[in-house]
C-alpha cells in the first residue's frame, strides 16, 4: 500500500497527516475485504509505504522523517510512522520531472499570478526542457483546464475562509456588545436609552428583554 502526498510548503506535520491517511485507508481496506478485526483470526494487510513529494525551495531536506524523531526526540513510542521524502529534480525520472514542473509553475505564478498565462508558460518551459514533454504535448489542454479549475477551487476556499473569519468577527463583536450591555444594566446607573447610545448594535427592544432576563436571575 503506497500513499503519496505532494506539498510545496515544508512542514513535519505531514507525518501526522500521512498516519491519519494510512489508518483511514486501512479502515476502508478491511471493510472492503470483509475482514473481522474483532475475530481471533489474524487479518491480512498490505505493507505500507509513505512518501511526500516536496516541490518547495527549502535547501536542507531529510531523506526520511519519522513521528518518533520529529515529535518525541527519537523515543520509543507505541506507534511510529516513517515517511520518505522525494525532492530531487531529475529529468530522467518521472517524479523528478514532476518536481521540476511544480517548481517552474511556482516561479511562473510569482510572475503572472493565478492566471492561464502562468500555466501556459509553465508548459512551454517544461516542453523545451524535455520535462514531461510527451505527456504535455498529448494532454496540454487537459492540463490547462485542470490547473485553471484548481485556481477556481483555491479562490472558493479563500472566499469561504474569509466568510468564516468575518462571521466569527461579527459573533465576537455581538457577544462583546451584549456583555457590555449586561454590565451597564447590572450597574443600574444608566437608563436603557443611554445604554443604547453606548452599544448601538443592540436595539432598544433587545435591551429591554436583556434587562428582564437579568432581573429574573437576580
């Protein structure tokens, strides 16, 4: 069983992600093959191999990283995960060519942003360097379409994250205003009309309901 993930930003958290992917994959495998984990018979399971293809610019890259070494100072732990890191550019190797393609693409994105030109320039440069040339010549439009879709997905995710951030900010602001109003009501020094001036985000009718709730609790 071979699990591979590609990343352009270096992080040792890939080890934990790989372990989670592996457990989920085994779970699906045992379910698909109708094997009973609670029976007395030992289940059959494929040997795992974990890889990360690193396409970023970090210079010092280890060939192998492990959960024990990176998170527990090499201590013997109940379960470990070892991930092999593939990062060498090699025009004679398919993975090495993919790494070259990814790095060229990152450079073009810096120049042209998330645009079709960044994609087409990447394809042009790689074909000239004989990197994935045969594949790019036969699947060029598909590659462009897929990568442009990735741009769209990325923008959707960014918009969603921004919406969540704004929603959280609004909830925080609303909660803070309510807590301020509660303190002012409990102090009893200001009328509700005066409190409404300090916390304009809370309508007067809501302040009246809040005052009633506080009085009932007291």
